[in-house]
């Protein structure tokens, strides 16, 4: 494995790092086989792992009980030695629709897989999805694929550069690389945490109704037209389609009055904006007009959002050099 591993074999102590993600088109519909378009964001989670006498996560000695993603990751990689001191540093707001859990899983898994002899990016993406699914019970491999792959990816769309295909035994999601149009983006976090699992289950129920198939078809259509607009590097069209995608997400019940307030505030500086991720709280993504990114950030801050001007993360999950310890 070490010869061809994208994440090479190393020994502990190890530090993994992985980026946030932002969904531009197709969240929720992707769970049911619809196309999704998303990118890795240059906000990172870093996870350092070293052998210890007890398992701990940021000083918590009972971390399996408190952190739903940790147990499945440790079970999957069965680290040797089994007791590890794990510490995290993250710039990604938690439960904000920006993939903080996926980034934690990918950064930790990169470190654990490295200690077990290294891993290819495709295998790491499959492991991370299995871990997220074990913790969350529902969902697609979109978030974990973006944080492992970096840059831009699509799911469930043929024709582009294929990266990998991930299956949960019932459904398969092909994941492809797509080109970066090279724009800057603005994210606004509402401050309202949400549960991905709860939102996914609620939308799944909505899509099981009589008009579910036609709703899914509308999600598919907007994501495919969005992909074309990205390929043509047409920000006006991308902005319009973001708005169309947002109206669909509102129709399936995952907008929120705070998200609507953020969108209303940011729109004058933007080609378009929408909620991103599971919704029902969480964050919005906006495509600012050239020279208006700072104005978009100010507009969001004025209505109480935590706002970030972001670009695309050029690299997915990877290893960092561990810090040198000075206490011995
Ligand atoms: C969550 O970031 C995106 C959803 O589509 C769920 C998923 O794809 O796992 C809502």
C-alpha cells in the first residue's frame, strides 16, 4: 500500500488536516441519487494523534461517549497502540453546514491510516463515508468526498474526470473532479446549529409524498444547469441557479427565518445566494459581484452572522509535520 498511497505510511505522532466543504447545488437530493456540486473550503480542522496511557480527545477521558464520530473511526482503523491522545484545532464552525464532522473524520482517518501503512485517496474517501454513516445513520458521501479530495467535486453526474465511486450497499454515488471557476465566495453562519440527520430524515419524508419524484427532478435540473454554468464560467447564471436551488430547498422545508434574513441582507452585493448543507439553521453561501466580497461580509456581519470570505482549498485531507515537543 505504502508505494501508491496518497497518504503515506508514517509512525506516531501524526497530524492530519482536512478542509471544510460548501455545497453549491444539490444538497438533500444527492441522498436520493440526484446530482450534487460542491467544493472544499480553505477553513481547516487539524487532528494530532500520539500514543498515550489513556484514550482522550481534547482532554476528555470518555470521548467515545461524547463524540459520535470518534468510536466508528477507532473501530475502523483499530490503531496500535490502542490508547491515543487526540487533540483538535479547527477553524470550521460546528453543526454549521460546513462539514466540520466530515473534516474531523477525514483528518483523524488520514493520521490513523498513515500509522497502518498509508492509504489511497479513494480508499480514504470510502472509509470516511463508512465512519460518517455509522455515526449519523443517513446521508450521502458528498461531504466526506469533498474534504478528502479537495477543490471541486460532483456526485451522480457522468462525463467528468472520475475520482471514485462509493456505495452503501443499496445506492452507489460516482464522484468526479470538476474545474474550479476561480471565484471567491462568502459564507455566513447564522449561529443556529442544526442536525444533519434530522434534516435529512425530514426531507426524505417530504420526498416520499406524491409530488416527490417531480421535486427530485427539479433538483436534478437545477444542479445540471448549475454545472453547465460553472463550466462556462458564467457567474450571472450560477447566481440565478443558486437562487432557484434555494427556492426548492425552501419548498422542502429546510430554510429558516434567520437564513432568509441573511440572504436578504447579502443579496445586493451578490450574483446570488442560497442556504448550504442540511439547512434548518446552519449557513448560507453567496457569490459576490467582483469587488463586493468585503461588502457582502459587512452586510452579513451587520445582521449578526459570522461571515467568512473564502476560496477553494487546493488540497484535500493530508498529513502535516507533527509539532516538535519542547517539554522533554
Ligand atoms: C449535508 O452537508 C448535505 C446533505 O445532502 C446530507 C448528505 O448529503 O449527506 C443534506
